[in-house]
C-alpha cells in the first residue's frame, strides 16, 4: 500500500499547492525501491527463479505507473469505505 498512500499524498499536496498558488501544479514521478519481497518458507520454491529475471528486464518492464493501478486502488477505497 506504500504506492497508493504516497502517490495519493502527492496528489493531495499538489491540489493544496494549486489552491494556494492559484495555478495548476503537476505531479512528478514516484519511484519506490523495494528491498524486501517478504518471502516465506512455504513459497520459496515458487519464488526461487524469479530473482534472476528481475535484473535482466528493462526498467520500464519492472515498474507500474499510477494509471495502471488506479482502478485497483479506487475499488479498494470503496470497499474500505463500505461501498460496493
């Protein structure tokens, strides 16, 4: 949820700055370096070959942009708020 929380925080700050400055404030890029895959013993075999593939892929193939994930987070927000 770091991705959602921090990009949503960026959005909120941008909106407030836009209001205060009376002009649009665009958002920059958000990049997060994750150093833990939270691999648990029961899943290790499934994960074993994955690490070698990560460094071979281009950066663009290893990241998700906010627009890709927005629908997932919008749905999660509605569920958390008790909406369908």
